C-alpha cells in the first residue's frame, strides 16, 4: 500500500514577514484612518477601503488598535484579503492590531464617498445609482442597456453603452 | 476576524436555537454548493457568472449562520467544522435544496421556489428578538432579494419561452413542487423559535409565499401541480434523500482525506 502524501505545509498569512517601520507609530485615530485610506480595494484598486466605506470603527489605545470592518457582500472573497492587508499595514506601522468583522448595520453603497464615485467613473466603472447607471463611463452617453445583473465580482453588473457600443461594469446599488 | 459584536439576549433556548441556525446555514450551504456545480458549465457566460455569484453569496451567509450556530453550541466547533465534518444525518437543510441540479431549468426552478421562501423568511428575521439573528438577516436579505428577482425573471422568460423551454420548466415544476411543502410546515423547533420571538412560524409564510410563487408561475404560463403531498425529513434530518450523501462526499472530500487540513 502506498503511503498517502502529506499536504504541503502552508505558512501563516503574516508569519516570517519582515516588518517595516518608518518613523513613530500613528499617535491618533486620525493617523490610523489616514493609514487605512492608503489600502486599496483588492478588486478595484483605484479606490481605497475607506473610500468604499467598509472601515466602521478605529479605536486606538496606546499601541493597541481595534479596527472593525464590514463586508460588502457576505461571500466577497476580498473581505479576507482586506483584513490581512489592514493587519499587515498596522503591524508595519508599529501597532498591535485586532481586526474584527462587523455585519450590523449592513454595508450599503450609500457609504461610498463622493471621491470614490468619481474615481470609479474615471476607472471605467459606472457608480451606483437607484435606477441603474446614469451614463456610460466611457463616452458619457445616457442611453445604456443591461447585459446581465451580475458581473465579474459580486458588487458589479454588466452593461453596454448604446452610443459607443462599449461594454462597461456598473457598481450595483446595494 | 472574530464573530459579530452584539451579545446574546439573557435567556434563550440554546439547543433549539442551534438547530434553527443549522437549518438556515445548511440551506445556504447545500444550495450554494449545488449552484457552484454549474461554475464553468452553465449554458451562457452571463448565467454562469450569475449562478456563481449567487453561490458565493449563499456560502458567505453560511459562514454567518453556522458561525453563530457554533458559538451557540459552545462546544469549540467552528463554522468550518460544522460544514465539513458533519455527515448527512446531522444536516438540517430542506430536501428541496439538496435535489440534484438536473438541467438548467430544474436548477432555476429549485432556486425560484427556495428564493421566494428565503426572502420572506429573512424579511421576518430582520425583526428577530435575537439581535445577532436580526443582523445576519439584514445583511443576507439584500443579497437574497437579488436572487429572488433573478430566478423569478428567468422562470417567466423560460416558462413563457419556446416549446422546448416551456416543457422543461413544466417538468421541473412537476418534479420539485412536492418538495416545497417542507418549507412551510411547522415542527417543535419552529414552535420553540416562535415562542422565543426569534423566528416566525414557517406556516405564517405560506400565504405570502403561495401568492408570490403562483403569480410568477401564471406569468410563466406554467401549471401548478394539484395535490398537497409534501416530502418531509430534511430540516429535522430524519430522512434526507440519497443525493445529499453523494454531494457531501464531493464537498467534504478534502477534510475527509486530510482531517484538519488548513491553508
């Protein structure tokens, strides 16, 4: 009988990682927010996690910091990646982070900042609106047609511009 | 990442609550897995993506429901343990959601019948006396409203479609209708949940469910089968169909081969 192979060892997500520290750790919660605003959304890297409105709380106590994050969609695979990115950034800054998930109140696209909506538009994604995309993010025409209610990530749908005929992603109103 | 913030209410029927949470989480887990079986093979790219997205939502909801179930149980098990190390007799999902995919029409009909119930159930659960249940429901209902709209739209498009698509949707309805009754039947766990103010009685959902489902099926030019026979035994685990065990051997393969494997 052939011995069953052992599964490959998997390193811890943050273990064995050189910690980079430039200057003193963030001294205020505002500093922590500023730090978090530098972390991109892994699926739409043009906007940050604070643009997305998913950082719900930052509580700083000396070097200990608690950060609460809310998922956009409950099964969004990026949520886990974001939690690791937040933890890594705070460790790098010399803090001791505790990252928790908070589902209540549920995330809504109303929490996207105005800056984020403009960044999405320039990136080629129509920002959320109650009645669907207001205009084609490529040419600005307002005659647009839904191709599918779903898209390449849980937060997007597929649309097409009737004027320039280009397909585009629409950030679903949620 | 740790569990949710709100604390449990002072007194609650823990054993019955655990059962109830397993029912919610096992429904989403089993249907989520079934839908994921279409990934890469659905009849059109858009439908493939939509089906996979729906599966993803359901698996995400499973993490919340089974996470709370594990916390309620207090036996040191996690959501992953509940999903991957229980066998068929410990699953508490409805018989409907474990039925095989069949053709795409049957998959859609199964989703349609379940989604209509799921939306109603979650809407009521947002008012649950247990704030943790209410929070999960508030998160999930936004996603499930989307699922329900899509499956109803497609049931109409295909039911009121070609002769071929109509025939397949009618066959799917005839086959799956006897599995719908289990969603709307009360048992001792349901009564305990209702008395504790945690969840509505399933029978209280029967009228709005029938109304919404029959309205859509009429638009789809489909005929609702006569007779009130309902298969039972999924949500209490007494008589799962043979399909669940086969599904679990696939879904749980890795944990069965390498118990405790992590990555």
